[in-house]
């Protein structure tokens, strides 16, 4: 059964895309910890990030780095936090989270519920800096 991320990659489920190449996709988390929270996923469905082969994992981090730089230009924050949790969706992914305090990457806190308009505007802003 395809993961929700595979359905996003195929276009079956709409998303707020930030960047894409032949191997990876970055898109906004629609239930973010903070505004600008981005997910980076491999297009190949692999459950556990450390099951990704070394070359692809390296390329995924380099891809995420470019997205993080655009995100840092787009959202006022001290840093872009990086987290790999991997429990909520059986498809490897990296969280890129704008942060000003360590609590900004606290995955036990309540998630935001931005409107489609807010998500679209944020995606446009990040893409413009990519």
C-alpha cells in the first residue's frame, strides 16, 4: 500500500511543493510545528531513512541543504532544525523546521493549522528564495 508521501509524489494528493528533482521532493507540512516546516522525502518509497543507500542518502541531505538555505532566507529564525523521527509515516523523510528555541522542534506540542492561503503564500516565498 502506497504511503501518503508516495501519493503526494504521484500527485494523487495535492501538496505545497518547494523543490523537486528526479529523486527527491520537498513540500510544506500541512500540520507544521511552526510556519515554514518542510518535509524532504525520497521519491522511492523506503520506510527507514538508514535503509536508503549511501549515495542517495548523501544526495538527499545535499538536496535538503538547498531547501534549508531557501527556508532560512524566507522565515525569520535563528536556524533551520533538522529532525528524523520516522514513526508517523512509513516513508523516510527529513523535517526542516525554522527555529528560534529548542521547543520549536518539539514534536509533542500541538501542531499549527494554517489556511490553504497561508500555506500557498509560504510555499511561494520559499520557492522564490530557492
